[in-house]
């Protein structure tokens, strides 16, 4: 990641990725998988859960093969690993280009970092797809690499320790109310932003 152009004691702008910087649509994942497996999409809509296996995948303790084997068993579907992967990466729509356009000016005043609940497959995908956007960040704190995930306040405190900055010096944006509440409990200034328009409104007011 590029070095920041500001002082080490300057405040940090910490952003979620999916829904704040990168456009995502989980319906695309379910539609792809349903077609690949030859089942109705309701199989995924009705029975896929953000369960313990999902959380283990996001903190790096369960790899993608083990996670998709779990899904195949619990959802009673079968497809190739390539199909599982391609469907998983069908998540992306388009980056929020107007948001990314603000990054150079924001980096004059803030360290620009990201804290995202994600996994190795998605991280590899968005880093390859959007190098122009991701290249603006001074540092990425990705759940599968750091070993913890939002929304717990302890997770935000750990990220602040990794950044070597006081939580009160951090402004955080996320599209999840639960994550914003966790950030606030850890002492960060946090904003709930649901959609590119709200992200732009908050960033332009900083």
C-alpha cells in the first residue's frame, strides 16, 4: 500500500469496503449458484445462513473448500469448485467511483485505511478487479488476515492497536448498524452509510 502523505499523528479514516467503497449484490451469488446447481434460487434464499462456518471462513480458520463443502451438505446442492468460486465472486457490481474520487483529497488530511469482514477468495478478487480504487488505501485490515471480525468492540480496539492510533482519532463508515454500534462502543466516531449517496454526504462533511 502507498505511504501516506501526512504526519504519523494525523487522524485516520477507516472504511468498510462492501457497500461503502465497493458495490455488492448477494442476490447475484445466489442466482449464479442456483443455475449452476440446477435448483431453484429459493434453496439459497431460504436456507443460507450467516452461521458459524461463515464466520470461521471470515476469520481465516476455515478455507473456501471446507466452507463450500459445508454449504453443499447443509443446502443439499452439488457443483464444482470452479462454480462455487465463480458464484462467490459474482458478488461485485461496480466500485463507488464518486467515493473513490474523493480519496486523494481526503488523504491530505487522513490516513486512509479499511476494515472489512471478508475472506481470501473475495480479497483476491477485489484486489485484482479494482487496483485503481484499492491502491488509495494506506493499509487494509481484512478479517481473514487479522483473525477477527466486526461487529465486536474488541475487534475495533484491536484494529486501532494495529494502526497504533487512539480510537478517538478514528472516523469509521459502515453500512451495517451493528458494526457502527460496535465501533462507537470502542470509542471511534462512526457513521451508518447505506448507499453511495450517504457515503458521499458524510465524506464531504468531514
